[in-house]
């Protein structure tokens, strides 16, 4: 099997904080008969998200999952109690206030253990795909990235299909670009995107530069090699910028020091990705920019994270 280890240059980072999108999570509080306060989260999300409840005011109450005036809770679709405030019988007065934000993925205390997972090239079997240079739009404006960004750009052809590089659950899709690019590229806030939460908690982002037809929707489970979108309209460029990241619990719970710039920490850290580029058993050259590869689907990679039942169904056993 031919393996490609790819680390791109810095690329612009898309905002992943879900609270910047439509409101998918709301929190409410209810007083119980014993005067305790139950705080509930009701969500319309797909996959797993991390909810951060911050308490700028908490007087006369305590809870076993509040640290540094904040609670970090993993949530899924539906309604559940996330914090229970217990009144201190010795407190002279009681008051509380809270606010919340939420983020795709489960907050992790350390880098995922299988960060060297081998990915399929994100296209149809036996098709060809070219590796492109990924540039950082922030560099055009003199901005510097504190955390390293790892990503890979893939160039397709008209009518090509984008496929999942790894199994997971689609947690969001964006389909905003309806016309192909012409002439000089102009960066806008509009984009097409498929975001997939993977088994180890990492998040795969397929940022797409061209009109597409989505073949999946939020909540769908996908397997390696499954079509997720098709390039449907003429464009000067058919490109996918692929990256993998994870939510850092330490950054999420940190508080800027007094007197600091109060700049929000980078909650997500990006991981280099290892791709399979064939089945001949040879290692590829690391200088991959502008190289073209034929896409292969080795059975051992396609079936790595699948159940025995699914492997049998797909003829992988």
C-alpha cells in the first residue's frame, strides 16, 4: 500500500464555533421543590457538541461540575439537565446568572491517540485527483497564526464526486455558493462545506470552492469512500480544502489573565493527515504539490472503523 504523509502550508481557518451560526442550543432554568435550580440544554444539533456554561454571578449555590465559574458538558440532540445548583443552607443570600456557548465536537484533554489514522483520498475509486497548494488568506493582511494549521488542497474536474475520506457522522452542511468562480478569486463569507465528526472525536472539514449538489445531510452516518457532494456547475476551479481538528478542553476552560489582551484562545488544534495514495506498497515523495494520484480503496482501510455486519454487507470480509 502506498502511503502519503501530507502537511500543507498554513491555510485560512473557518470559524467553527457553533454559536456563531443559527441558534441550535438554548438553555433554561427551573426551580425545584427543594429550592435547587436545574439548568437544561435543549438542542437541535447532530452528533456531539460541547456546551460551555459560564456563571458571572453565582452566590449561595454550588454544583459538582462547575470549575472556575464554568461547566463543560457534552450534549447531543434533545433536552437534558446539564447543571444542578444546590443551595448552601448557610448562605445569607442567593443569586445566579449564566450564559452559554457551544462548539462542535467533544472537548479533549490531549491530542487524539489515533491522530496518524490513514485516510482515503476524498474522491471516487480509480479517478485521479491533484494536490494543490493551500494558502493562508490571513498572510495577505499580515496576520500571524498562533497555532499551526494543517490541511490539504485537492483539485477535481467538472462533474467529479467528493467522497468521505473516513467514517463519521455529518454534523453540518453549508451550501451557499451557487455560481462558479470567474477570473480573480474574491474571498467572501459564503462557502460550501461538509463537516464530519469522526470516531476518535476529531472533526473533518471539507471546505469546497465551487457549486455543488449535496448528497448528505446533517445526522447522516458515512463510511470511507461514500459520496458526499458532486460538482454540478461550471467553475474555473473545483477544489476541496480538507482539514482535521479537535476541540482542546484546556483552551476552552482557560481564562485570560488580568491585564492581558483578553484575546480568545484557539479552541481547535489542527492535525497533519496521512493519506493512502495507492496499493503498490511504495512510499510517495513528500513533495506532493501539483502531483496527481489515482484513487484507491484498500479493503483494510475502508473497513477499519466498520462493524462486522457492515463489512459483510459491503463485501469487505
